[in-house]
């Protein structure tokens, strides 16, 4: 599985995902300042699942109808890296096989697969 980790989600999340054996493109480490349009296009054309905590991607997917290979939107009260990692650990343990081509909103207590 391949994850494109948005700059705002941070390098700690990208490092943790790599340690778990996933292929990762970290915007923070590899393409700082990348525009949202370019980010979602890269994810779609190169088969990356985008992990972000930028709710603008909901707008891109639902209003602008941008194509994607999957978006995980983290809507967390606690934005610290360790909390993001804990939430992703739980998400991947249960839903890993269901993430491709889905728009998923994740909080500390809920996972919602949004309808397109």
C-alpha cells in the first residue's frame, strides 16, 4: 500500500508508516509547498492514498470532483504526531483493505466512509 502524507500531517507520520513497511511519499520531506491541486493529481496518477488533516480536500473531491485513489482525512482534536499515529494504527488494523478509492474521515473515536 502506498501513502502520500500531506505536509500538514507531518514527517513523524511518514516515518512511522515507513517503519510499518508501507511505501510513503512525504510532502514535508520531499516537496514542501506543493499545491493541493498538484497533490491530489499526484495521488491519483501515481496510485497514492492521501493522508491529510486539511479539510480542503473534501471540497476538492466532492465539489470539484477531483479524481483520487483514496483520501484519509484526519479530523482530530489532538493534532500531536503521536495521536495521529495512534489513530492511523487503529484505522489500518481494521480497515486497511478497504481504503483504496475511498474518502475516509477519521476522528479519535469514529471512522466514516463518505459517500461520493
